[in-house]
């Protein structure tokens, strides 16, 4: 009887660990997807910032040329 109770307790513990592991794997997958999404957003922002910078430099050069004339 004691062996059965002990085995039953270990089986419940194992089931709990398995459920926790599945939750962690699910959370990890969600976080990885969120990270990928935010990394793509950060790249778009960096690309936009580079384009704005390029346009500002071009505009400043145009203003300098106009002022020089």
C-alpha cells in the first residue's frame, strides 16, 4: 500500500512537472514570436531613420547650394 501511494505521488509530481514544462515551452514560443516581431519593427525603424537622415542631408546640401548662389 505504501509503495502504491509513493508511486502515485511520484506520478502526480511527474504529471505536474510535465504540465509546467509544456506551459514553459508554450510561453517560450510566444516570447520568441514576440521577439521576432519586435526585431522586425526595430529594423523598420532603423531603416526609416536612415532614410530620414539621408533626406535631411540632401535637403541641407540643397539649402547650402541655394545660399551659395
